[in-house]
C-alpha cells in the first residue's frame, strides 16, 4: 500500500503541474482508498444521495474484461450515477461503474440494481471485506453532457480517477469518478468562457452623415476562450503563447489599476484561439480578462466600459456585444468629425479610449443554420500599422457603395434572418463581399484566400464571406456541410493547408461563474 500511495502522490504532483494547485480536499478525493460517500458527507456537512442516470446489464468488451479479470462477453452491470448533496441538490461527483454479475451475491445485486444507494454503503450493509486499489488519477475536459450535469463551462478541466474494489482477490467493481477542478476549493476562482464571432462587414466608412464604422456580426459557439482567475499577490499568466500572454497581462494591469484592486491575480488560459485570424480573439480574451479581474475583486462595470479600458471596441462593437448578448448583431458606429468621438478613419487598435458603439439590432440566429470556418495556413489578417495604413489610404469609400450596402442589409439580410429564409440571407452575404469596405478587405487578399469563396459556394453554401480582415472564410448552410468542408479542405491542401471548424451561432453571451 505504501508503494501505491507514493504512485498516487507522484500523479497528483503531475496533475498540479498540468492544471494548477489542488486543494487538500481534492487531493484526498483523488487519493483516498476509503469511502468517497463518507468523505463527501464530512466535507459538505450534508447527507449524500445517489441519482442513477443509467443502469443495464451488458456484455463485457475487451477493456472491461481486462479490468475485471473476466471473459469477453461475460455479463456486466454497467451503472452511471451522480453523487449529490441531498440538501442542496448539487451534483458533487459523476461516477461510472462496471460489476461482473457472476461475482455478486443475490442480495448485493438487488441493492446495486434496484436502489439509489452508494456502493460504499452497499458494501457496508452486506459486511463485505474489500479494499480499494487506485489505478490512475488524471485531468480530462468536460464535454457537453458532463458540463451540463455540473453546470460548468464546456472544456473546463475535470479531475478523474479510476479504481477497483477488490474482494476475495478478484475485482468486484471497477469505478471511474469525475468532478470539476473548480469544485472543493479552498479559495475563490472566477471562470469565464467567451464566444468568438464572424465580422461580416463595416457599414459606413464614408462618414458623410456624421457617423462612421457600424458593424455587422454573428456570435459563434466555437471556437471559444476559457479563462480562470484567482487572487494572487503578483500578476501571473499561464497556459498560452507569448503574444496572448502579453495581451492578457496588459489587460489585467489596466483593469486592476482602474479599480485600485489592492492585489493582483493569477490568470490561466485553459482554451483559446489565435488572434488576427478574423474571429475576434484579441477582443474576447482582453474583455474576458477584465471581467474576471472585476468579478474576483467584487467590482462591477458595464462590458462597454471594460472594453474601453482594455482598448477594444473603438471601431466595431461586435466583439463587445457578442460578449454581452450573443446572436446576430448590428451596431451604430461612432460620431464622426471635428470635436466628435472619431476624427479619422482608424481600426480599434488605433482608437484607444473610444467607447464601443451602441447596439441597434440584436436578433436570434437560427440554430439549424450551420456555419463552416475555413482558416488557411497563411499570413495573419491585417493588424497594427498595416491595418492603420489600409484605413488611411482606402477611406472614405464611395458614398454610393455605402448606400448600396445599407440597402442590402436592410432589405435582404435582415428580412432573410427574420423570416428564416436562408437563401435570401445567403444571397445578401454574397453580395456584401463586393461592396464598401469589405470589397477593400478582400482586394488585399491573395487568390489563395479569396478562391475559397467560390469553392464553398460551388459546393453548396447558401452564402460565403470573409470575416474581418481574414484569413478566416465562412460558409452558411442548413444541409450538406460535410461536402462543403471537404471542398474547402481540398482547396486549402493545394495552397499549403489549413483548418476547418463546423459550428453554429451562439445566441447568448459569455458565461461567467464564480467557484
């Protein structure tokens, strides 16, 4: 048993190196060779109940046969349960077990299969002499099902262990237990999951009516950013590349100084996607950092103000509105001219301190319309001084094109969305690629990028366009997305490769949780 404990202790150190510090309770739950139910009752001070989600007799597959030292095809009781705080109803542990039916006494089998009783209590009730042999402990990610069970964000880390209950020298039960990394803590943590977004176009880069910019976008469920914050004496950033680390650090420093926090924060980026590929990664991680810091120190500011503090939303307000509301969004741009918010044409990176624009339209995006992202492995989209130079030299765009673009949005795109007319909406997306500032953005792209539009449309996309300055291209349809994805992959393979993501719109904003 001493050798086994040393193995588990070493594994816990490896887990901490991967995911961060474990609390004493978490270590005990992962390493105990005693009753988990009794431990949970001691920790919570409440009785623990069991809710059976699934139970059936199945034939042992190869893995189950090896785990239980039985023959392949032998009968196994497969059970999935939730261990719950009986007072609050909170799910504490999600557990799967496999038990060879032939090794069970009839009374034990009856209790196991007919009642929601913890296994430890069943063993005690029948006075079975048994020991627990821990096999492994590790970190995994929460999928859609488990994240819903624990009310956590998708892809949050889960702590998992596997062990056997040994009776008479043979495995009586194989058990796998999971619980969120952000449960059973000895300090508060803030978890923020943000969406990404497609930026369809800027509406008015002429400014003749005294307003400029104006954005149209769609909030996406994937890819996303998952960020975790804890109070610390000094600023720490973990889990990301140097560029992202610098952005997170700068954002945290700005908001902590603004609220006079009196302390600092440790930020761990659990999931993120690259910046400058057209999906709003920079804005989302900057605003997520600001929100996490605010929540950690019990402060409140509107998202628009947080965006201003971290230097976002000075041109397009789609990223800020996506963080707040999700869905399909149109913003109203900024006042333009001498003495106004903006006096020249400039991207957000050169519009520091400018407040994000007002949201004019926020509409649910149809859940059955699928969205394909095709991201060529080429240079990033325009940013920094290059982006500023494009705004300076290509604006103002002709007012006639601005009028045509606004007409297109008002009389085709919005009606197509409101009436769930995919063909009408897609036709408008296609037309927008040849109007106003979007035409400018596409004109600077190599054929290797713009050729994706024709490829995806020919493969069946109702509409296809470029998000922001690219290189991400998107296609929208309700059927046949796999065929469009195959065509996009084949095209990108010929130009140096790339990645694809099939996703859908997210009709809600960022998820923020305090653990």
